[in-house]
C-alpha cells in the first residue's frame, strides 16, 4: 500500500514522506488498508515502516476524532459517566411481525463495565440492574449502547453528545 505522511506527531518520519507499507490479514496483526482512507498510524519507533494493527493503527474518520485531538492538542476526551442502553425483546419475533427495540432511560455508568477500543468506542458488559442517575445529573457526553447478538449482557457502545432521540420517557 502506498502511503503519504500527512502529519507527524512523534518519530523519525517527516510530513510528505512516501513509502510502501505491507498489507496484512489473518492473525498476524498487519493492517488491512482501505482505499483512500486516512489512518492514525502507530509505527515502531526504530522502524516506521513496521506498522501493526495490534498497535492501535486504524482508519480515522475525521480531524474531530477524539484520539487525534488528544494526541495533537493534549486535550483529553470527555469521559462519559452516563449510559443509555437499547433493549430488544428476549423472545424471537413472530413471522410477519415487526420486532421493535426501545431506548431505556439514561443510567449511571461504572468504570469497570467497559473495555475501551478507542476514546469514543467501547464494549460494555452489564450484569446488574440499572443504576438510576441522581436528579439533575449531567447526561453529556453519553455512552449509547446496543446489544450484541447472542450475548445477553454485552453491548457495543459509542460516545454521543446527546441522548438517543427515541429514548424512553
């Protein structure tokens, strides 16, 4: 994959430098690059052409990316203390009937419930009952979580500034 360095945060590479990176796949931790996407790349300090997916290298959707902002400005991303879960019916949907999910009210988030993949994405496990928020509690930023298929207590979550518009009343 042909790569051009757009900006360097740290290391021996210079802005504008071009080189070829190996494509990967399988369990070897090589990155599978996607077309013209912009990547946040974590390279090996002594050999910048060694870039591993296991090092947190990933596509970067925009310059508003929380990790990018932190690396370039030193400003830490906001850490949510509130979570909103989507609930889905536990029974299978009947044929020709629409199954609907609903958004539960925002609740308190415990730090040990989530494994953070990036500053704005996490996988969370909720095993106990929801913990109510105190009255007038701040609800932004909010961790919005959708259940993972086949896992009753595990959710895939993203940080949002506002509650889900279809939240429960």
